[in-house]
């Protein structure tokens, strides 16, 4: 979603356009990718010693973060029907739905 050329229409666009929000989203994506690697390699070992709750907490945390990010991006859309034409939004929505 690119809003760079125009002034924010609502407070949601101000949040989504903020460099901190964009950088934070990218950091969470990278950390999630690293966590998926850790999860794939060590979850079975954690099940054996009874410490798999850490993996559950991490999964729920990432799900909450990505769901929140998707809601913020949806609220920033003006008009809302753009959600069905924005391919990145659709892609992210499918990923979040699969995660949930």
C-alpha cells in the first residue's frame, strides 16, 4: 500500500505511513521467519521435555501482531472497497486467515 504522494486522509493512514510502523512490520516479519526455523528444528525436542508452551506463546504473539497490522492497514484504506483490489492486502489476509 503506497500513500506517499498524498496527505493522510485519516489517523489510520498516518499510523500506517509512519516509518516506525513500516520498519517494525519488517522486523517482525524477519523475526517470525527466524522463529519458524527454530520451531521447525526444535519443537519436537520441546514436546519431549514438556516446554512446548514457549512455542505456543510465540505463535499466538505473531498471530496477534500480524492480525493487528492487517486491521490497521484495512482501517487506513479509503474507500474500504480497495481491500478487494489491493493484491498485497489480499495476500496478507490469506496468510493471516491461515495463521488463525
